[in-house]
């Protein structure tokens, strides 16, 4: 059987164009792959189309709209997930515009499909007191406790994404002054972030304990499980939730649902509240556009409150009468 034009285009796109010409990360390729796995599943199970004979002509705008509705109704995906799948499809058809110009008009119909508007998400973050309560929980008298304390400290202090932390190797750490980490971010973008003194000392002790100074350890994951394999996202989330549960006994400001990414948001918010310029926060967090960093300024209600107090310091009085000094009221009460 001859391969269809869709099969050839999708194979070239996922296996050659994205990794070879766009140099996107494996995680991005997996996201695109999962989108098209779902699309093929929809074509086969809902539209009764044979995958081995599926052509680009059959994948028109109407089919894509049906696929997006199926994601929301049958699979109960959120709007954000629906938009992410559509973004992957848009990327594929932008590629097709130059590779198959004969289908330019139907491709542009698909590219014209709009994203759905979503409510602006609230930036969830921890107060310094709540974060301090969590970081104080690991039992540093044990080896695993010292590992967990170092992991959480590095995750917060660097504002790293979870995957950036998991991809950290021994060669990415420099503890000589000024100490810093080299992180590989989204789109294979590299950035260097400084380390504060307490985190540097924790990391130095951790590396010494696990003998990361020896030859052959430079490319080993810094944080690993008991099988000496790179820790997973689920593993980091488990560690954080375990200590968050313990810390709730001492702090009422820790939310019930907490994720590792919340530590990244917390770092950005704390930098903003400390008066650090948004441009520096953007570079520290590895954002491409400062508009992404501005979400923290919009979300910081404490900064807004202080700004309002400075602008209108004495419009509202908090003074209340002291009933103990009201002679008429006291005399009436004595007569009761």
C-alpha cells in the first residue's frame, strides 16, 4: 500500500522538521505526537475513517472543529487543553503551507480556527512564612532528608521549572564564587541563575556526600531516586506534598493543593515584592517576553494595597468610639 500524503507529511514533520530544523525539545515533540494520536483516534472511532488511507484532503476545517468539540465533550478536556491541541495542529499546517502550496486555501481555513477565550488563571504562590514552614520539614539527620531539603531549596531559589531541575547534571553547577546553576529551559534556551549562600552550602554538602567531585559523575543527574535513576516529576511532587502536609500543622496559609511549579511562582512574586525590576525577573525566570513576567505584577495584591495606601493615606478612618469613656452610657448601664 502506498503511503498517503498525510502519512508522509506527518512523519517528516515529527521526525525531521521539528527536531532537525526547528531544534525543539523532545517534550514539545511528544506534545505534538500526542495531539495527532488523539486526532487519529477521533478519525477512526468517531468519523469511521481508515487511518491507513487518511489523506490531507479529508482533514478539513470541519473535521478539526469536530475534533476540538470531541475533546471538550467526550474527553472532558479543559479549554486550555483544547487550545493547546489546536496550537499543535496550527504548527503542522503552517509547515504544510510551504511544503504543499497546492493546498494553501484549505490549510488557511484550519489556521483561521480561533483559540477559545479562557479565564485568566490566578497565579498561585506561597507566602514567605508558608514556604519557610515547608522548607523546615525535611529531617536533615537522614540522607534522604538532606536530599529533599537540598532539592526543595534549589527548586525555589533558582525559580527552576521541574524539568529544568530534573535535567540538572553535575557539570551544570558552579559553587566557586559567584555560585550559579546553568539551566536548560524551554526551546533549548540556556540561562544561568545565581545561588544564595544557604542554598550553596546545602548543595555543596549534598554533592560532597554523594561524591559528585569524582570523574564520571559530571553527566549524572544531580537528583535521583533510590535506584540511582533520574527523579521523575511525580517524585518531586510527592516530596513537596509530603512536607506540605506536615507543615500544615504549623501554618494555616499553605493551600490544600500545592504543586512544584508553585515554588517557581513564589520565587517570582517574592522578587517582585522585594523591589526587583521586572526585566531582571524576566531574565531570571527565563521568559522570552516581559509580558509573561507581568502576570506577577497583576497578581500581587499586596503591592496594589500598598500603592493605594500611599495614594490615599487618610481617606478612611479606622477610629471607633471608646464606650468605656461614654459617661451617659455607663450611667444608664449602672441603673439596669
